[in-house]
C-alpha cells in the first residue's frame, strides 16, 4: 500500500505535515479529512527521503512579474464577483511558480478559516512584501479590493519595466566585457606560448612589453594560480558583502553609487521614479501617509534614499512638509522636489507623485538609450585594446628580428 505525504492545516490553523497509507490519493484525502486536516498539497512518498520538490520550491524566486500577473488575474476574478476562496484556489491551481503556488494554497486555507486576506499574506514575506500587504489591507478596509489589485498590478508592471530597462542597459557591457576577457585569456594561454617558443629558438631579445605579456601568459597557464585568483575574488566578494551588511557600509557604497559616472544619473532617476510611483500608489489607495513613508523607506533599495525618506517621515510627524526634508538630503532631482512641494500645497500629492513617476520613468528610458550609445564605443575600444595588446606583443619582437637581419 503506497504512503502519501500531505501538507495541510488543522482546525486551529496550524500547518502540519502528515503521512498516511492509502490505496489512492482520494482515499488518503478522506482519511486526512477525518483527522481534521485540510489538505493543501498531497504527493506519493518515494523511496528517497530527499524532497526535491521542496528544494526546488525554496530555490525559486517570486519575481515582480509573477506578482503583477497574479494581481491582474485576481482583480478580474474579484471584479467578476468570484469569492476570495474560490478565486485563490483557481489562481493557485494555475500558478506556474511553485513558491507562489504554495503560498497561495496556505493563504487560501487561512482565508477559509476566517483570516483577513492581508493578514494571511503577511505570513509569506518572500512572496508578498510590506508594500503589497499594506495596499491589500487598504483595499479590504475601503471595500475596493478589485481597484487596489488593479493599481497593484499597474505598480508592479511599472517596476518590472524599470528593472528590464536597467537590465537592458547592463546587458551590452556585461556581454562584451565577458567576451573580451574570454578572448584575452584564450589568446594569452594558447597563442602566446607558440610565439614564445619561436622567439626562444631564434634567440631574440624580447621588448619589455612582450616580456610582461609572456609573464601574464605563464601565470595564467598555472592551474594553482587560478585557484589563488578565485580565492582572492571570493574573499573580496565576501568582504564586500560583510561591509555592505553594516549600516555605515551601505551608506558609503550607496552614496558612491549615486555619484558614479554614467550610471549615477540613471540610478538617481530610477530611485526617483520608484519612490514616487510607490508612494503615490499607497497614498491614492488610502494608506496613512506615515505608514506609506515607512513602507517606501523599507523598499527604497538605497540606504541614502531610505534615510532621506525617514527624515521626511519625521518631518511629517512634527507637522512639516515632505519636500523640505527631501531637499535637505539632495538625493532627488530639484524638479521632482518642486513638483512634490506643489502637490503638498495644492492637496493633490498623490496625483502629482504619479506625474513625477511618469516623467522620470520616461527619463530612465531615455537615459538607458543614451547610456547604451555611450557604452558601445567604450566596450569596443576595451575589446580592441585587449586583443591589440596581445598582437602588439607578438609583432614587436618580429620587427626587431627583421631589423637585425636587415
């Protein structure tokens, strides 16, 4: 008789994992139901103890696109009058992301037992962050869950588009840079030794530049040196992560990232668009302004910007204006701060924030195109320079030998 492993919740709402022996899955579900367990997932136990499905689920990441698609579909179901439990069940069955699927099944079980949707989602921070939960809670309180879900879908789609624009800006330099390194290493390891032997046979005196390139070739041909280089790179990466994990480290590195040539302006515009879009969506959905600023601070992704937002939150607590606090830190463009100030004065902050977000999202798109145009010739020069250095190192001794013969 096969054994089945089930994950479910008991009458108290506690999630449990149970094993049961039954002739088929239907009988297993019936036995577990009689034991007071609401089954969310059921699978036959194999001879191996390793749960590859759980490993796969834990390694899967819920992307912004996944959440945007879920929000759009859930909004359509809610707007059509479908009950939350049924809607969550339908979306869980159709979900292709295993981590999100598991979370939706658990949320569905909680909602069936009377838990609010926002409280059920709050238990799964890997799938639904504070921003998402706060908007869902605002939609539940205001009775406009479908409208908030549509707004969430729009917000997430805009954020996904911003991320794709940044990725597209980085794709070209990363690809060309990787290609340049591969070509340089290949020519240094496999091509230069052939010429080195030929020069030794001729007894030629090598120029200094060629000697340096030959030294690099000998270093790269030693497997132990690769181990040392890998260890050094790993140590540097570990040290960087440890330093960035500290408050001062995040502050220093994030401030430097905003001042980077070429990329600094793009990072600033992206952060401005993200801040305005997120803050505007929260305000428009009825989330209290102090709560909105806390959420925006925690989702800023940059310590310098997070501290500026936190100062704005403190300014609001004492009756001040957000724009004045943001202006002190000078992390956002002057025009964005001026438009936020106008929104505060006219009482239409959420609408003004959305306009600023639209403007800077267009600016990001234009900045990406400009950055790509600038990076193309730079990367071609880098690639040509690396290949040219090897060719020059090979031909210089030849010229010297021909001069001697002449």
